[in-house]
C-alpha cells in the first residue's frame, strides 16, 4: 500500500491518499457548485482542470470563495 | 370640457435613473455601489442591499470555511446584483494579482476592486504597490477599479495605466469621518476621464450627497450602512442621498454670496 501524501490545504498540514485531485480537495471542503477558486502553489487551477490535477507532496492548496467584505 | 391636469405627479420628474452610471461600457441605473463587510448576518445584509437599490456590490475572497452557512454569493445572485470582488487584505502587488486571478476564476468576472494597503492601522493605499498592481492587472485584461488615496496625481497615473475608474477615499475605511479633503476630490473629478467613485469614509447620508455634489460619479460604502443601528433604513437614506446629490450636481448650484439677495420682488414702499 502506498504512503499518504503530506500537503497543506488552506494553511493546515494534511495527509491525503495518493492521486488525490484538486476536485477531491474541493469536495472535502464545500458542496458549493459556484463561487469557488483553487490555487496550487499560488497558481490558479481552472475549474476545468480540477479533476485532472493530482496534488503532490508538500503542495500548498488554497480553496477560496467570496465572503462578506469591502 | 374638463381640462387635463397639467401638474406632474410627485416623483414623476427627471430622475437619476435617466442618467446611468457607465463603467467600462456597462450601464448601472444607480450610483450607489455597496460593500458587504460588517453586517451582523446575511439576512440583515440582504435587507440592506435590497433597500439600497444597488446593482454592484463588493465581496472579499477568503479560504473556504467548511462550517459556513449560506453565502454572500447566493445573496447577490438571487437579487440580480453583480459581484465586484476586491483584493482586501493584500499588502503587495504580488498578493493582489494572485487574489484577483482567483476572484476571476471563482466569480467569472474580469472586474476587480483593487486594494493594496500599506498597514492594518490606517488601511491607507500603498501608492507604489497599487500603481504596479493596476498596470499588471490591466495588462492581464482585468477591468480595474482601484481604491486610491485622495491624491490627484496618483489618480491621474492610475487612469493613464488603463484603470476603468478611480476610487479615491473620503477618509480611512470604516472611519465615518466623511470627506476630509473635498478640494482634492474636486481636483480629481476635474481632470478625470474615467468615472470617479468616492470610496471609504462616508458616515451618513449628507456625506454621500456631498460626494455627488462635488462631482463624483458614484459612491461606494459599506460600514455606514452595515453598522448603522438600522442598516436597511440607512441603506435607503444612502440611496436617496446619492440620487439627490447627483441631481443637485446636474442642476447646478447657485453661487455663494456674501450678502443677502432678496428673492421676493421689491414691494412698493408703504407711506411712512
């Protein structure tokens, strides 16, 4: 069995199974279908690429949404 | 034969709605742009947004909170209000670019309210980072609306790099200090070829009206409404103040005189 992968999701260290994708991470955080964007290591991953983008060791994944402000 | 009434019904005269705000080729029927920060709940926020009549409203971008209930995006969407994402919380051009790109992806809009502030205490714009970020975002195809100091030179530079509007502050964010330097706001308005939106500092309705009387094209405010005792009521006050100030500006105010000028015709002097 392959080892879990250590990543940072929204600033918190997490272990995820190998071959976890951006789409998996988003689903684990929110059920919102709209208004969400993802950056991996500060690079935006377009929604169309979420299912095909696997996250690797030490990747920083940020999942953002619109909140009250400004 | 009965004569038709010739007097117009109250409220049927010329209105600000016949005078749309145009930013980057898009028309808005109201000149009040709202923010969403500071409201005690999404329900209170929604009531205030509806009362304000706004058609464009800012939101911030933050990490998803799995425990959050409801979303500001849903509130805007169901009321047909366009979201204007901001880069609040950014201190460098690099931060602001990253946030703007994420906002574009999340909300499907090229429009960005650009905020690059210098420090937490004043939240005043950092002009060097702001101009740098504005230029780079324009190059990437964003419609950039920068929150800026009340500095006519910086406002001109922001316009020159291609910003779609300039948004000078009246006073620091959330301060309610009103418009501290109306002269500078007038100078910015005089030279601007893009809309000038008074952003930040408004505390009450008369200050929103003053911004419009000074020649601003629109007012952006949040705290004055969201932290008022009755947010929806203040939102309605702001809506009317912005409309009134705009109409007064268009109507052209009378010159200020040092002494009285009788407004009644000279009476025949009665015999003593």
